[in-house]
């Protein structure tokens, strides 16, 4: 084994800078009287999203004589919303999250996430607060804002909400992915493909960029817009080709959320994926009453990578998965 493998993947100076930035983030929320919370990394349920893959393990011994499957959380979202439903008020958390996906320049199976929820906010209010946070902590300029439709019209010349398959294929030719688009039958997969090839590399180069009002079919856990049912009140934040944050004006309707989970299960079955263990406690919390709020998850490691002008996530993590 190489003698250097015991050493951290980040320099000690970078880790000191990281600690200072995280301290400033905590100060930011303390000034706003947003409560810091701590929720479990292990859960008896997992997410149903077909694009997220959970690590699983088994609890054995006196606590579970018949064995109990457990899942490492892809984000603290469900537990935090249960706290909101219990009356916590505005909350935030700096937590480890785990996703069974590739490791690379901007991915690591274990990473640090900042997630927070603001009662009475909508998605635009939350974008405003993210701007203030990034300006105070990192001296970044306020982000540009584009709707999902505007982003497609600007960089592909099509409206993604009503474009035909032929228009998708034609617009994809300039990015050498027309064959991939032609072979795909799922509209959302086509949109995600075109977004990653044609939009992400172009936006947020000089300053961060919010893209908001994603198609309703990509709502995840966001409300559908009352003004335009074709779109969801969801946004993502990009900077220099990197997705930094994903936020929602949160869905509070337990029945609609259960329907979305059921749809995910059908998609999982169609793709040959195992069914997800649906979080019934989360649905019960929604039924009890999740207060109107907006929430966002922001990748701390990616944020630090860009803030410190590093090229690889490992450069800001004490030990990347290759050295863990």
C-alpha cells in the first residue's frame, strides 16, 4: 500500500478555512434565530426518487431480534419536516448525507449538506436569503435568476413545456446528443439530458444563477404553482457548471405526497428497481400538519470547492472515499 494513503485528501490549511466558513454559516443562522437541529443518519425508510440510491444495512441483536433493515439518509429532509410538524419553528442542520452513486470530481458517496427551512417563506424569499448568506459568508455577488423556460429558450431556442420530440432532436444536434434524445421516450429524461449538455455549462459562469419553476413532472417535494400548473415552485442554484442547491416551496398535502410516492414506485418497477421503503412517519407528519414553508439543501463540499478555487471535491474533504 502506498505510504501516502493514510494522509488526508484535503490540506490542513483548507480544513481550517472550511471550519471558519462553517462557523460563519452557524453565525448567520444564529443571528436570524434559526434553530440548529440534529437528526438521525439511519432511518427505517428511504427515499423513493428513482435518481437517488440509498445505502442499506441491517440492525441485529437485542434491538432487533428478527433483524431490521436500515437506510443511510440521502438528506435529512424527512426527519426535519417531522420536527417542523411538531412545532420546531425555523430550523437548519449541517449534516452528513449518503448517496450510493459514483465518486468523481464533484461527487462523493458521503458528503456534507446544509439544509434549512423557513416558515412563511416561498421559494423566492428563500432565494433572497441564499443570496444574503453567500454574500456575507463568501462575498459572492447576488445570483442571476432565470426560469426553467427562459433557460431553455435562451440556450436551446425551444420551450421545454410544449416542445415536440422533433424539436428536441433538432435542438440536440448542436450538442452532439441528438441520437441519445431520439432513443429516449421519457420526456423528463430528455429534458434533463438537454439541460445538462446545453444549459448547465452556460449559466452561472460569472456569478451564481438560480433556475426556478421546473416542470411540474419534476416537482419532487415542491408545490405545483397556483399561477401555472405546468410548473413546480422549485429552484436549483448553479455556479461555474456545478449544481450547488435544490430548494422548494414545500408541498404540505399528505395525500398528494402519497400519490407522488406511489408514482415513484411505479417508475421504479418499470425500470427494474426494487421498491422503496416508504416513510409512513413522514406522511403522518404531513397529515398532522406541516406549516407553510420553503426549504433548501446546499452542498457544503461543492460550495467550499468553488469558494477555494479547487478543482476536485476531495480537495476540501478530510478523507475522500478513496482514502476513507
